[in-house]
C-alpha cells in the first residue's frame, strides 16, 4: 500500500508554503520531478518523468497518509487505469480510461511520428524545434484527439499547427498549419 511521504514534503517545502517541488531519482533509476500540494483534507502528489509527457498523480488522506486516488496522464489525456482506494488503502474501484478509444494514445504517438515527423514523447526535441511544447487532449463524447503544436518563431505561418484525429480509426479529420509537412509526406 502506497503512503504519503510526509518527511519529504516537510524537507522540501519552504517556510509555511502549502506546496513544494523537487527532483530525484526513483527506484527504477528515472529522473522525476515531484510536485506536492497540501489541501484542506488531502495531499496531492504529481510525479513527472523528465523529458516525458507522462505524469502520475496521487491523492492521500491527510490524517492517515494513505492513498485515496491514483491516475496517469499523457499531456491532458487521462490514460490507463484510475484507481480509488478506501480509508484502509485497499483498492475499491478501477476505471479503464483507455477503453472507449480503439485508436490508443500509443497509436497516436506512432502516427504523429511516422506521418508528420512529430515525436510527442520527446519534449526536449519539441522545445529545441519550437520553443514550446505540444498540447494533446482527447474527447470521449466526440471520439477525437486534438494535437496543437505552437509555431512561435516561424515567420509567415499560423501561430500553431492543429491536428484533429479520429480516436476510433486514427484517420486525420482536420489539419491546420504547416502545409509543407503534409506535402512532403505525400511526395514519398
């Protein structure tokens, strides 16, 4: 059972702040940034894998320090299983956030890299190319992915490139922005 690390929170927060942020190496050897926020009845911990759009979020009961909720996200998309725990820290509910989407977020990553030469998993490269990071979201009611890539320092172009992709079939539904990207892919 996962419990909140109150010592780490106290060690890294400054003065009377209700939040802190620190970088560490997790047991898997990955560098992670941890952001902790103290709420009225809970603690919220967000763990971000550096140079990755993947985040894990945990909620803990403030009195018992036991986990109450756990989710994983890819940009603005809640992915994988949302888990909820009872007051004893026992798993009581699991929701599969990927179930409605036949075309998975991993499929989207592969499509964007293969068809448009955009690596959604490499934030460092995006920063180098665009000075900004993409935004990715999905809508289960419309069954669509939305990918927005800022183009801040490219003269005479749209301020951002937008893709709308069917979350069932993976078909490109709409594209606004860099026409050269589409034309170059159609040449080959």
